[in-house]
C-alpha cells in the first residue's frame, strides 16, 4: 500500500470517528436533559414529588423549555 492510499484510508477513518464522537455527544446531552426533565417534573409538581400531574406533556415542555435548553446547552459546553 502506498502513502497516498494509506492517507486516504486514514481520512475516511477519521471522518467516521468524528461522526461517532458527535453522535456520542448528542446522546449524552439527550440523556442528561431527559434526566433533568424527570427531576424538574418531580420537584416542580404542584401535587408533590412522585405524583402525576394533569398537565399535558406538550404544555409541560413549553412551560419548562427554557430550563431544558439551558441544561442541554450547559451539558454540551461542559463536554
């Protein structure tokens, strides 16, 4: 195998590794945000922690969207 073929193979491998890294970062940010959403849902519930609410998920997400975006942004910045 000559130098140029090996260099091209290394570039392809690097692109794959960068893509997998970005996928792992996105998965980590998503997991932390979901965990934070569960935590926020438990402790901002007017009926107390551990109780189900009457609020629809879409309404809850629109109410807490800024908090969740802040958490996702801070997680991504930390990584």
